[in-house]
C-alpha cells in the first residue's frame, strides 16, 4: 500500500492531465495515480476538487479524511462487500445462540496474549527479566478470560472487561517503566496531554479507520459489537477489531519511536500537523510489514491480517463456530 499523506494549510488537491496535483503556497507536486493506493488528508486546511474525487473512485484509490485527533471523518472506497445479508443475519443471531459470547472472549484473549508476547519481546531486547514475569501474569489473565461463563452477554462483557483492566494495568505499568522519564508517561490515560498518550490516541484512530473498512467489506454490521456494548451511533464492532491489533499495529511502533529519541510537538492536547504526518507515515508503513499469526505459518501484511480477521469472524458466524482471532508471532 503506497500512502500519500496531505497536510498543511491552504493546500489544494486537484487533477491535471490525469495526474494528482498538490498545490501549496511555495510548491506544486504532481503524482501519478498508479503510484498511489491511499490518500490521507490529515489537516483541515486542505481543499479538494470534484475531479479529484472522481479520479480516486475510478482508480480504486482509498481516500481517508482525518480530524485533528486522527479519527476518520469520512472514507471513500469501492463497495466490494462480501455476503452482506448472510453475514449480518448470522451476526445478529449470535446474540441469541451464544456465539457472540465466544467471539467476545476470543477478542479479549487475543488482545491480552498480544500484550504478553510484546512484553516478552521487550524483555529479550532490553534484558529486563521482570517484563517476562509480567508477561506470564498477563497470559494467566488471558486464560482466565476463556474460563468466564455467563448466560447473559452483558454480564459476561462486564466480567471480561474487568480481567482486561487488570491486564492493562500490568501492561502499561511495564511500558511506563521502560520509557524515558522525560516523557512524563505514567500509564495509559486517553485524556492525558503527555506526548505518548496523545500519539497513542492519534495512531489508534488510524487503525480504527482500517478496522471499520475491514468490517464493512466483510459484510458485517460495524455497529453490532461482541466485546463492546452497543451504543447509539458508535461502530462498536470496529472497536472490537482494534483490540486484537493495538499492540502490533500501534504500541510497538510508538514505543520504538520515543525510545529511539523521537519527540513530537503537542499543543492543547493535539499533535502539530508535522507530528501528525510523521505518525501517519510510520503507522501506515508498519501496516505494510509482514507478520505471522500464532494460528498460521503464512506471512501477511498487517493490513491483510485486519481484513483476514474480519472475514474470519464473518465466516465463523455463518458456520456457527468460534473464530481463532489474531495473535502475532514475533
């Protein structure tokens, strides 16, 4: 996936002789559509022409518009949706036949196992043995998730989230321990204005956009979740999918950046346009890295694994079986 990130104010995007033309105050850049798979507009100071919109649709280019916190305001893509009616009927029926509970536990289990696997990797790279001990504790909590049982999906969700919160405390306390102290990172807090939490919020939003697309193209209803409870206007299935990919798609990237000396600019709780572009670049590049899953010897990019996982959930719902999910094999 070749991603073109557009930032800055007073930037105009149009088309000339079949080329994408990006004009700013001091320069003009022309890009061939054949060299682009995705365009990300990351600031509000960009104007686009209808001719450009027609071009990206006709060329099959994915266009994503982000707000200042990284959440997708809109996304344009071709509606190649798989078995929508069958998948959505099975998705809704899973609330009645008990399969939704198994999917919820699978998602949480995979999230915790990915956290544990990453801490083991950090322990190996940093020679901090305590991280491995924490990883074993999180693995135990992951197995505890699988043992949770309840006739009521809402009660099961609450119990799973309780275990997940205990794991999160262990995980983020360990991350805080290994990060440079000048960052002022004491743990995960979505409302904190420190650099690490601000970058995590922004980067998760990029993955949010990918997961929403994957769920839709798999024929699933993004507003009907398994682990997260339904809320009006909230695509909670998208939140479910993100859980399995937070660690490998975002945490590992952000932690590597700041440990390697990168320091973005935060003002009033928001990243500067320059810092946003830098975060988008490393996160989208990471989406094209190839990984294996614990459940497969095949190498695929993270973007492909996200799509694969959404399709696997849809297939498992139609076949009335429990999905495997995604656990990275570092």
